[in-house]
């Protein structure tokens, strides 16, 4: 390449105005110097000098010109502050909402986990070793797998921690000794487990979380070596985990007792989870094949397609985000739709403004400003607008991220949603810059080549109208389409949410208070002592003024418990499977508001009943084939050979909240075998929130060493269950309303602008005898074309969106035609109304003035 | 319009290349490349302005009103008429003089404190 050409290319790094002024002189000077230079040494020195000069002076000139352009932009926006504020506000909301949702996406899908070589970590959705064989069996399996380098198994549950002062309820992971080494996590203080510490006799050690160390032990280093009591078992604290480490999720204590059923007694469901590290060089696909072969050897039945949970091997990152990933991606797409609507609006606004400034731009062009100089100016103006929008949008983003953390928290503390993440910041800045560039270049491109001409003094405002008008119609269509898609989605989701709210739960949460107590590690051991405590507590709660009924149960609806289910055989020989086995205290059904359809609640003295009693729910009665006739029949549970007599039939409670049908349940008297933890419910008169402190005090006054937790009204519990559906409904509705407002503003401004531009033509029409109504009708008809196209496109978009949003929560019916028709009509009416009100401008047209202005 | 001392002071201190450019222009009109060569000669090749730095400084001085573009060409036969010539303004002269005074005061102060050094 010719070296002087190369130099000319380099000169493109300078800003437009500077280049226009000095490019020729600089180029000539370089050529002169080039011909003056003798020998290759001088030529190289000249080039090096030129490169250094460009590198230092181009940024300086760029900064100078940008600051001039910015000052000019500020003056331009100050002249028309309302439209600038609207544009910045729209962008702030749209960019903020997308950045907020992106922060969630980034935390879950882009940020790597804080574990060593995290991509090789996998979770096994089935443990292909026989848990019954204990430590030896596990080690044997893990040492012989072909796909894993190492594996750890664990189980997580809640326990009582007594560290000398108050009793605390904490989440504890019982694990094999190698969990920390497998994840390659180093302790913050002390040490983690040695490989042999998961053997009986050596496993009386715990590692505590950084959070627990701070909160319960005040960050005191001397805590290492001290003893903590976990469900009554004395264990030595050997280390503190690093800050924010809480794997497998919100865990405060790790104990190497997963194979030992003696140190900490196990009760309730005990679920084994297994995490592994893939062998180096093996792909996920190969590993999955070998895992399936492994499972097939141990339990071929589980691989059948109709099995309840299909064994699988998934990357740990995917596993940890699987719960909310779909919802986040859906929300992200929805928010991008709003961003597009907002962008279309801002684009229109800038387009109109550039058209209005045609005269100014033509004048500057006539005074010698080059085309690139004008484009640079417009781009700087647009970028200043989008960057200010994005900067204000960060506040919106912060709010969105906060709400998201509260409503759909990530599983691990390290996956927190923050804006201070380079992915998120880059996203926001890139969004603003790209938008600024597009908004800046697009109007200049559409307006066409701005030529200095004899028309400078009096430029036809509509000289480039056909192109911009067409483009504006496309923008309107797009806006209407996006808005309709969002409206339909919010209508679909909103009606599903209303259905959820009105679902009969099978119990009455409105007037009830709940609280949990655990006797684990307390002085009440033995069934008699436990029963005595529970009875005394029931009496104490019952004696509180305003309390109507008190009862207790193993698993209260909405409590997010892991439920134990089994198969029960009915007298007739029929088997009912998946029955949740629940224990209840007399008075429970009355307290929780479940109706006894027939039969009676349990009595207080079991010795009076000839046979052990059991109460079943309607779902059970239905599946047993006996219906209401089940009362008086006998059933057999898999755990006790004795038959139970069905003495009562109650309504089916939706255990997991209104989204999910309640399954069959069998309640038997907890007196028979009092568990170490129970949930008490009290139905009260008046506002249940007023009873929370009183109920807590009643428990503490009975025995303050017993930990009490989850003291709340049942309505609060229901609210927690409904939080996600409510969040999705509210956010989609909010976004739809936002999009609607943006679209209305867009339609209004387009209509008004069309009238202003055609003032002359309309004036002539009026002068020739057209009535105002005819004119308004004509404008409306012309404006309706892009709207109708938009609505048609929106219906197609809504159908596609419906297929996606139904994954947000149970009960969303995406194929409901009314959900498409009603919002479409609504939008059409709103748009027509907006356009009609914009056409009132026609009334102000004076035909004589309009005609005269043209001459 | 009268130029006040305050108007002049806001430009001080001048950067060395700008000072040299003003000095050169005080002797007569020059185009950019001539300025560059003259400064190179005067400073014994110690200040070698690249064209970006040169025209950046010219651009700024034009904006500040220290120099203006000249319409007259010294001699059409001698030079390429596409070259642009620059001329120092009254303000430019005042600023250059003020810089000289500033430097002189500085040198005097230094002489009092450190004495006059022997030429090396």
C-alpha cells in the first residue's frame, strides 16, 4: 500500500471538524517530510514520530470536539426540555428494567461459580451407589466410576444449634469428608475435614459458615476448638468457611456425618445428593452416557420414561440456576420487548426533531460543515441522551435487582444479583452506546444528503417526507405489535393469578397463626415427655384470650416441607399410592379451618378407642374408590402391620399453595409416636398479626430452652407462596402498562406531526369545502393502516409469547382466545382515541393562513 | 475593544511550542509547515512538532484569537496558494509579551537565589 494513503487512513482517527479543517495540510506536510527524509532510517523515524503524534493528538482533539458538541447538545435540549425529559425518562425505565433483569441473568448464567475449575463440577440427579452400604459402599463406587475423578455426597436439613447462649435453628449439611476438597474451597479460618473424618468416632467436628461465625460468635477466632451442640450432639468447631460460601444453598454448618446415623439422629426424609468432578478430558456428553450405564447397573427401573424423576448428570452451574432460569429468561425477553418499544419511540422523537431542525442543519451545511460533521453532532446529541437515560436507569435497575433478590433469590450467596458486575455494566453501557449510535445515524441517513442549496433560507419542511413517513409507519406498527404482545401476556398471566387467588385451599388461612417448636436436643426425650410438653403448650396457647382453637401437625400446608409419602392399602384391597403421612393433634382441623366432612376429630385419650384411628382427606377417599363411605373402613400402612380405622374425612388441603392440587393424605394421632418437632396452629378472632408476640411469649414462658421459629400468620405464609406468581404478574403488568403509555405517546406525537406537516394541504382541502370531520376521518383512516398491521403482528407475537409465558407458573392458559381478543380491542380503542384527540389540531387550521404561508 | 490584563493572564503560562509559534509569527506570516521547520531549527531539533500537535495548537490558538488566518499570500510565485497562512493578532502579541515578562521575572528570581551559572 502507498504509505501516504496509509497516513491518510490514520487521519480518520481525528474528529470530523478537525479533519475537515486540517486534513489536507497534514497530509501535504507528511508528504513533504517523507520526500525530505533520506535513507530508510529517517523514514522509519518519521513514521514512528507520526504514529506517536496521532496517538497523542487525536484523542485530545476528539475530547475537545466532543465537549463542544456536548455543550451544543445541552443547548439544543434545553430549548425543548419536555421532549428531552420524555425521551430520557422512557430510556431510563427501559434501560433500567432490562439492566436489572440482566443482572439476574448474569448472576445465574454468566458468572462462574467460586469453586476451583467449576465447569468440571456436576450434580448427579440420582445417586448410583447403594446408600445402605454406607461409607465403604460410597467410596467403593466413587473409586471405580469411569467418569468422575472424585465425588461427595451430602444431605441438608434444619437443626437446633446451641452454642452456649440462645438456641438457633440453622441449615446443616451432613456430608462426606471431601466436600470442601472436591469444590477446591479453602477455609477462611482453621481447617476443613480430613479424608478420614467421616468415619464413626472421628466425625464429631463441624465447619461453620462465615455468616454464622459473624452473627452467632461475633467473629471471634477463639471459637475454633470450642464445642457446639447440634440437635444435642456435642461437636468441635474446626474451621470457618470463606465469606459467602453456603453451598448447597443457605447452609451455615457442615458436619461429616452423612454415613453415621448415631451422632445426630436422623428423622424425617433423608435425601442423598451427590456432586462430582468430571475426569480431565471427558466431555459432558460422554460423562452422561457413562452415568446412565452406571445407573442402569444399579437401578434399571429408574431409567424408564414413566419414572417420577429421570436420573441425569448436569453441570453444577445449570443445576443451581435450574429453578429460576426459565422465568428469568422469559422476563428478560419481555423486558427486551419493552426496550424495543421505548427505542422505537425515542427514535421517532429524534427523527421528528431532526426533521424540524432541517433548516438549521442545511444552514450549517451551507456554512461549510461536512456531512460527517453533522452526523457526528447528531450522534453526540443522541448518545448524550441515551447515556443520561442509562445513568438514571441504574436507579431503576437497582430497584429491580433488589426486588428480584427478595422474590426469586439465587441458591448460593455468591450468585447475588448485583449491578457491580462487569457483565452488567458492559451490558448497560453497550445498550446506551448502541442506541445512541443508531438514533444518531438513522435520522441523518433518512433525512438524506443535506445539501447547501439556494433553498437554505426557506427549506421545505416536508422535503424528505416520503421516506421518514414510511419509516415512522413501520415504527408505529412495531410499537403497536410489541405493546399488544405484552398486553396479551399480562392479561393471560393476570387472569391466571386471579384464578390462583380465588382457589379454594381446603383450609382457611385468614384467621390463623402458626409457630414451630423443636425438642431436638432439649430435655424432653422419650415419647411421654414430648407428649406432655406438646399438651401443655396446646393448653397454654388455648388459654390466651381471643384464641378459638389450637392444634398441631407434622406438616402444615404452605410450609415447604419435604413430605413423606407411601402406599396405603384399603380394606377393599385397593392400594392408594403417594399418600402423605401426617400426624395431627386433636383440634388441628378446626384450628386450620379444614372442614370435617364426616366422622370426628381425634379424641384426647387414645386408650379409649378400640382400634388406632386415622383421618383421611377427600383425595384419598376418591382414590380409594370408596368416596364418603371410607369412614368406618380399615386401612393398612406399610410401616405398621396393624390396621387403622378411618374415623374421619376432611377436605383436601393444597399443601404447596394454590398452584398445586392437594394429594391424598392420611392423618393419625401424633400422640401415638410424638415427633421431635411440631407445627402449632391457632385460629383467632380479630387480626391474627396481633397474636404473634402473645403466642411466642406463651411458648417461651413454658420453657425458654426450646427453640421456637417461623412464628407468623398463615396469610403471611400464603403470601410467601404467592410471591413469585405475584411478582411475575406485577412485573409483566407493569411492563405492559409502560409499553402502552409509550405507544400512546408515540401515536399521539406522530398524528400531531402529520397534521402540522400537512397544514397547507389540509388548509386547501378545508378551503375547497371539506368539513373538519371529513378531514379528521381521513387522517384517522391513514393513521389506522400501520396500527392494524401492528395489531395483526401483535396477535402473532402474542401467540408465540403465550407459549413461553405459560412456564412462569402453574395455571396460565395460553390458548385462551378471549385473552387475545380483549386486549386487541382495548388497544385498538385506546389508539383510535389517542389519534382522534390528536386530530383536534385540525380545528386550529385557518385555511387562509395555511394557503398564504405557502406563498 | 480594549484588552485587559485579565484577558491576557488567562492564557499564561504558555506551553513551549505555542510560545515558539507566537515568536515565529511575530516576525511575519507563516504556514503550518514553515512554523514547524522554524521551531525545529531554533530549538536545535529539540522540539519536533508532529502535524497533529501542530495543527491542534493552531486550531486552539485560532479559537482563542491569538492568531488569525491570513488572506494575503506573500508571493504567489513563491508558494503554493493552497497553503494556509497565519498571522499573529494584537491579543497574541500581548500574550507573548506577557509570557516573556513572566519568564523574565522567573529567571531573575532564580538568579537571585542560585546565582548566574557559567555557560556549560
